[in-house]
């Protein structure tokens, strides 16, 4: 039986990451938000690699990085698996959320998205009685739906979780076909995800995880972070070399 060769795309190395080991990356208008898994610092660099600002995160083994709802989100790839939310101007940590099954699966890539494609927030829960009526406890969060959603790759369990970014409630889950899923981005209502072992990229149906397309990245030893800028370029972060590359 004849086999069809896998399509390849070449990534060209542009510059080194701003610190030791780049592992999270998100393209925005100003440049790239980049998180380093060794010093747990997150940087905003312009598209020539110049550092514009930076902050330290409580995340450890900082991995996936995304921007949305006015915040920078940084994944913490240790047990328990968590995501921290930051003010992009001051770096202040605004919130911390535990991922589903936080002791299993780890966390690599994260991607912020609004509620869309028929996905709606859970209902606002009924208020619970106060234990101390004269000194009410503070709210756990601002409630379902107010901060959009996060798509989260869980490399140890071969799934991608879809959660409410404010409450961490699970909105859905789809399978990933191989191990070590990592960076991801959206394109035309499909989810594009890279795996690091062989640099294969999968275009997935976000409703069920069906593989719609597959190709392979060349030019970098290990594709970890991945993001698509508004001009259509795809940016790759390689933690094994601390290099940032682009596919044009």
C-alpha cells in the first residue's frame, strides 16, 4: 500500500529567548509574551527580541502562556497543576486556579478564548448560608463567564481541557492523539496543537478532538511553545535550545 509523506513546514530561528529556557509564548500586537521555565519570569519582547517589560510569577516550571481578558496567564507545570493570572502592566498576580485532576497530567500549553462556538458558562450557583452572619466570607471568584475560557493541554493524560478561566469549572474535554502535547493556537475555529517528541502539529475539531490535518515542523529540535500572530506567522519556542523561531 502506498503511503503519503507527511507535509513539512520549516521554522527559521530568529533570536534567543530572553532568559534561560523559553517554554511559553503568546503573540500579541506589541510582540511576544514569553515565559521561562528555569527562572519563572515572564517577559514581553518585541518582534526583534528586545525586552519591553517582565515580571516574576508564582508559577514553577513555567510553561504555557496566554493573553486575554486583560491579563497574562502563566501555567505552572508542577503538582498541583495550576494557572496564574497576572496584571500585564505591573505583574501583580490577580488569581490562581487549580486545573482539573491537578495531581495528574501536568500542564504545557494554554490558550485564552472568549465564550464562543455554542459554549456557554455554567449557571451562577445559589449563595450558600454564611457561617458567621456578622462577618461574611469573601467570594471565591467573580462568577462564571466573566473572564472567558482557557484551553489547556495536559500531556500526561493525552487530553485538552476547556475550562472557565474565572472559576476553573470544566466546560469540555477532547482527546489528543499522542503524548507530550504542548503549544497551541486557534485558526478558523479549529485548534492547532503541537507535540514536542516529533514536532508533529495537529489541527483538531474543538467539539470532539477529531484530527482534521497533520504536518511536521522542521528547523528546530523540539517545538514547545507555539502561537500565531495577527499577520499569520507562527512563532515557535524551543526550550531545548532557548531559541525562538518563526514559520512564515
